[in-house]
């Protein structure tokens, strides 16, 4: 459990990082809002003065919960913004992916095409017909 003195020290540092609290008016919610990118704390109120007065109280509660380790891991998690990309994932550099087009065929034909080796066999037949000038 964090002591008040420690929380107040952290709050002082946080308020220095936040700087001047300048709320903005949100027309959709018809209220004044303030948030800061360094802290996942947001406060909305009916007036600028209310927001300026109460934002530090919400920040105090957030710091208290952080020091007591009561926050979800997602709240504090920093990401690199690569959307789940991991080292070594994906196609190796320099390899080419075969171009594909989606077509719809009857289910019985689709099932035949799914059999192992069938696509290579069909490709060979079609190439032979093309070379012979026969319409497929």
C-alpha cells in the first residue's frame, strides 16, 4: 500500500510532466475534456474550472493504483506500433508469392481440386492444350 507522501511526490512529478491543464470543449459530448498522452487519465466536466480542479484528483487516484500494482497489464503496456509483428515472422525477403484470383466453382469440382497434386496435374493438362492450340 502506497503512502500518501510517496503518492504526492509522484503526483508532483506527473503534474510537471503534464504542464498547464488546458481543457478543450467536445461538441459531441457537450463537455470540457482534458487528457494527456503520458497518462491514461481523462476527465470531463461542465466547465473549464471544474476540469482544472478535478483532473489532478483523478491523476492522484491513478498514481495510487499504479503504486499499489492494481492496474491491468494493458494499461501500462508500451507497444512499438508494429501490430503484432515478431522477429522472423512472415515471408522471407526475396521470395515471391504466386498470384491468385478467387473464382467460384461447383462444390464437387472444388473438392477434386483440393486433392493432393491435382492442381499441378490440371496445370499440366491446360498447358498441353494451350500449346497444341486446343481450346479448353
